C-alpha cells in the first residue's frame, strides 16, 4: 500500500473518530476535496449483486467498477460473507477507501415475513407497523444490508394495479401516518446503531394513479389533485426524517418522474427542504428514452441529474455519460458535488466511515433471523391485519370440539404463496406456516377433512369430486382460496378482479352439495377482489391477504376465536371492475343520486349496479358488537387558532372482548375548489371487554381542514364542516361545526 493511500485512509479515519455528534458535512467536504470528478460520479452509481434479481440485467463488472471507484452502492448484495468481500475491495483496493452502501427490497419483512403492506395497513395499528419494520431492520442489517427500498407510500385507488399490495390503500391521511411509522421502524432513533437501515420513500410520485391500472403507465392529473392526494404521504415521510427517496417509473403530466424538475427540485428540495438523496427506480432514467422524453442514453443522463436524481440504479447511465456532460457544460458540476455529498452523508450517518464492517457479524447473522419473539409478533400482527368481511348467522368462530371440519382449496396447505410478493429472503419452503398446520393446533387429525379441489389458476376440475365428497362428510366447511403471490405486486396488473381459475366454480358446486351447511371462505390476495358472487355462496368471508410467515397460525387463531378479528379495509372493494376507480372520498357531481330515490333518471348513476361498493373503506366486522352513542362537540364554532373536541361513547354490547377502530370523518361543505364528500381525519384503536364502555375524543383544529387551492396555497377557508365519528366510511353526517374568520 502506498504512503499516499495510507495518508488518505488515515484522514478518513481521523475525520470519523470524533464521534457521530460532529458535523458530518465538514467530514464529507474534507473527503470530497480529495476526490476526482469521476470518483464523485462513482458515488452516484448503483449496480446489482447476484443474490437476487428484481429487474432486467443491463450488465456490469462489479469488481472492476468498485476498484476503479466507479460504484458507490450495490443492489441485491447481502450476507455477512458476501458484503464483507465486496466491502473489503472498496476499502482496501481503491484509492480513497470509501465504503459501499448495500440496498435491498425489504418491503414487509426480511426473513420473518409480515402481512403484505396493504394487509398490514388494515390493522390501523401504527405501533404494529413500526414494530414490523423494526424487526425487518434487525434481520436485514444482520445480513449486511444498510438500506431498504421501502416504504411504498403511493396512494392508490386502483385495484387493477398489482402494486396496490405494497401500499396502505386509498386514503391520504392513513397513508401519511403509516409512512411515518415505517420510517421510524426502519431508521430507529439513531442511524449510527448497527441494527438500523436507511428507509426510502417511494415511488415519487403519483405512480399509484397509472392509467387503467397498468404498471409503469402514464399518469395525468391536475396540480391540485397531485398536492391534495398524492404528495402528502411523501411530505409526511420527509417530516419523519426519511433519508432517501426513489423516483418512479411513470410519467406525470408528460414528464417522466425521473426527469421531473418540478417534483424533484422545486417541491422536494425547494418547498420541503429534503436533505437526503434520491435514487432512480431500476433503470428508470434509461427508460426516459422509451418514454420519448430523452433522445438517447446521454440525453437521459443529462435530464436525470439536472432534474435532481442523485443515484442511478442499474442503468449505467451516469457512469458512462456524466463526466463528458459536465465537461461540455450540459450538467453543472455543482449538481455532481451535491449528489455525491448527500450519498456520503448517508454513509457517515450509518457509521460506515467509522467502521465499514460494522454491519458484518457472523454471530448476529446467525442468531437474529427468525427469533421466537419475531415469529410471535408476526403471528400477532397477521391476525390484527385480517378483516372479517362477512359473518352471517355467527358462522365464525369455529369450535375446536366440532366433530368434523372440511378444509378445501388450493391454499389450505400452501407455504409458498402465503408470504406474498416482495417477500425478501423469506423461506417459502419450510419456515412459513400453512393454514393446515395452523388449524392442526386446534383440531385432532380425525376432525380434519382435506381436499385441494383445484389449482389457483388452472382450469382443471378433476379434483372437484373429491372436494365435494369431503365436504359432504363434514359438519362445517372452510374454503381457503385466492390469488397466487405472483398475481399482485410489480408487473402484475389484472383486468379481471375475480378469484382466478375455477375456484368460484368449485365454491358453487360445494354449496349445491351442502345447501344447509355453514361455509367460510378464507381469502389470500394482494388487492381488492370482486366477491359479488361469493357473498351469496358462503356465510363468512375472512380476508387474510397474504399474511406472512406465521399466517397459517394467525388464521387459525381467528377461525377458532382465540383472536377476535379487528382489521378494517383501507381500500374499497368494488362490485365489479366497471366501477373502478371507486373510493370513499370521491367528490360529488352536479347531479348526485338523491338518497330518497336512488333510481331517479338523469343522475350520476349506473343502470346495471348501484353506485355503492361491495365493501366500503373502513369496513370490518368483529365477533362482538360495538355501539356508538352520545356524540358530543365541545363547541359548534371555532376560530383559526382554536381547537374543539368531538367525542363519542363506544360500548361493547356483544359476547367477546375485542378491538374497535374508531374513525373521524369531516366534510368541507363549500370550498373555493370542490372538496371530497368525506375525508378521514383521525382514528383510534381501542380494546373493550364485553360490556365495557369507553369515551373516544378527537381534537379538531383549522390545521386539519387545510387543502391546496387553485393558487397552490395550503390554506383553510371559513365555513361549515360536517363531522362524524363512525365504525366505517358508510354513514350519514348529522353534526356540523363552523370555522369563523
């Protein structure tokens, strides 16, 4: 090793050993003073490892690029041995010894897999969201990972879009609160601790509104819609201290988001003062050529950096082109310096300059994954995320003393699909607990009748006869059906929202053979499903989404009443795909349907189905009953600096202890721009023993009523507002408050 190399490494170590309380920027500035332009550009480059593949391979020579200082981060590189070997090259075989940053898609768990994000949001439990991402960070960091590409906080009202499974549904407020919880969980309170990882707010922005629900497709909307619906969760993530952002695949109003100066530099940097770095989605800078926005890859590199994308994921765009673009005056060198500095600052915050191998510990790697307490928490969270959609005649809970219960369907014994899409390094063949395994904790073998019946997708009905025969022998029937894990997530858009294959046909046959038996449908899926037929064929429907590693055990806990269902929908379930998009906080038309005569002509309605969905936002049943009474307002008027309270009494009038999710909704009756018919503005989850009553109180201030007007001002206007506290979005307002100037 040369004397010059030793002196550079010594300087870096000296700058890093003064403690994390020192000014990071001064340290980074000192290192950057030693860097060439090409080395600075190298920090903006991410290539992929061979541990996993999450997109098309453009081609790379990782060892060569690391040694030459042409790579600052790696995607899909993990394990203590793997990351140590790569980090050793970066530290010991490069001129400056700058550590690599390792990123991976830790979306809803790393080894211990939790419910898919849409399911987890149905818990309405921010503590559980934070706990799940904290556990994910523990496991991921133990395998050398520094950075996750989560949370996905795209508001989406589009069930055809496969990636709706990765978010928190259709509501702005709930998405914002969930975003903050994920960031807290991943990043912890101190990024310098070796069990934390960088969070990444994605996909910036409006990706969840892609036309026709088709992935990667175009998005068009007004600036008001963008600011009032799609931007707020990202602002919430900034406020929570998220360290990184990811630009999206879609174009927005004619400009691809990876080349969108308005959203990246003007809003994210200018209005919100975001200080972290922005990474492109996988080759999304390259794809501006296919969009017809860049003439070639050189032009795409120019547009991406000038717009404000600091790091190029997998595209080879920045490494190959930025130096020449700077020399030609087409990209300001200042932009390269700023991007490099942001990336180095993140590495400092993680403590990688203090100890590049701090995440690399064989003992921690071996003892952290699948800890018993992690699995117990995964079981608890999976149960809390499940939604009881229907329960006629108290079909559920089942009794463990039942003489015989038939379990039928392609997902009864499934361990592969149950952990869902984007399941990181979750074990699909051994660790995951199937529904069959779960119910076996409650029933003896002689009580269980089983038949697969059919596959998820195939049109093969050869298993029907066995399934029907098994159903006839049982006292009760449980069907476990739904999508395959690959049918939702990225590049998994669907135009048919029904349960796939011949599964519904099998349900019909079983009902015909058992007209008087109670039938329960357990659903696994990653999106809202059209259940317009199934609601009339079965007695109970339990939506468990893809519930994760302990999903089968959690499902059994719910079926047999050890856990009382408490989840509620965070996305609307349509009657058919023709209603899409359908969501609770729509706006009125000039010809709304009158409540007194919903079939009146020349109103905004369909002629073949009601306007209403099959299951509304916020819907979710329990084995007990909750009564709402005595809504009180501390005042009917308030000023811009005042706060009033709204309270209601909740009584558990049923026979089971249980949790209830209480929801606050407000409607701005008249605005300078039209306002939604109702908006969620608060929620509380409370536990009530049978017979118990509690008072729930919400504070309301002018801040809760703000919106962006046509002048792009975030403001509130005086006037009348309707207020309701309800168990779901299906209610009529009865109370009004007035904001006075």
